[in-house]
């Protein structure tokens, strides 16, 4: 909110300067009300100028805590509450995680997979996950739904993070044991330490080429009524599986899985 206040103050100063100079410029109205998710298309930066839409490469190169504007497409919605939405989004050149973006409940219903949006906010990082926060958006013309990119061969490499937040797949993974609170080998845990119950996040271990990774079914994204939640609850240690999901990051790779099937 401190960043948002700085933007508002900068815009108000620009309005004052324009009025004094009487040069006829039209400066966008920035009233600081982030309860409306759909904003004017003339997005402005802290200098009061129109914010240029970034390519994904430009977004990646931007410093953390700087203002960013991107055009992208909704792929999945994780949650909505208190006029804030968390969304997985992807374009042809890369993906974004939009965290607690200003959004009314009415507009949230419009964010179906493939919907194109222009998003303005601030680049942030939390435990390795790069995301856009304090954002507003508008729906614009266009539609795109990404196919899952097979990143199985990139597990354990430095190149994997280049696909952060993308819709990806993993092939031929082996379910490995996790330890429950009593020290027993189990195929999955409720929460990362086994302290939860049905309806909480599911954590499970899978391996490839001798390396083990922890994957997650995020309960806000896929709750206990979904096929993937049921599939993970039915896993057995040693099962060979294929998976799809979003390449989330939390102190290392921690995909949010949306589909689990038996490996071919």
C-alpha cells in the first residue's frame, strides 16, 4: 500500500502541474480506489507518463519492487476474497503469478481461462517466487490457453526456473515415501508436516533419476472435490505417474499440481 500511495501522490502532483501550466494535456484520473479491478487503459507510472507494456523478458529483467505493466492471459484462478484475486497467467513468451490483484467478485467471474488482461502492479519476490502485487487490471481483446510444456528433463537444472509459473508437465515420475507425524511411510501428507486434514493442501514426494522433489496440490486452486485431489489421496508409494500443473516456486521448485494420471 505504501507503493500505491506513492503512485497516487505522484499523479496528484502531475495534475497540479498541468493545471498551472494550462497546456491542455489530459492526465488520467488516479483516485487510489483499488476496489475496482477494471482500470483505465492509460496506465501511468510514478512519473505520470503512460506505462509501456513489457515483454516477458523485460519483466524478468526488471528489478524487484519496480512498477510493471504486462499483457497476459488468465490460465487459472486460485482464490478471491475481500476484492482481491490470485491468478495464474501466461502469454506465449512467459508466465506470471498475480497475487491479491484488486478485483471485484463480479469481475472475478469474468476471468475465465484464456481471457486477456492488461495488468499494472509491482514486481515482487517471496521465497524465490516472483509475482506481481498491488495490481489492477483491465480485460482486453484476445484469448490464449497454454498447452503444458514438458519440463521433465529440466528437473534439477538451473534452466528450470526460466519456466517459473508456466503450465508444465512432468512425465514418468515415481511416488516416494513421506513421513507422517508417527514416522510412518505414507504416499502424501495433509500440509507439509502432516498436521492437516482433508481439505488442506496435499504434499507428496516424487523422484526422477535418483532425485526427489516435493509437489503440492494447492487446496485453494484444487480443493477436495477435484479429481486431482482424489488422485493424490489414492497414490501408493512406487506408483509411476504423469503430472501437470503450474511451476510455482517456494524455496526451490514446488509445482502446484492440477492433474495426476498413471504414466504411460
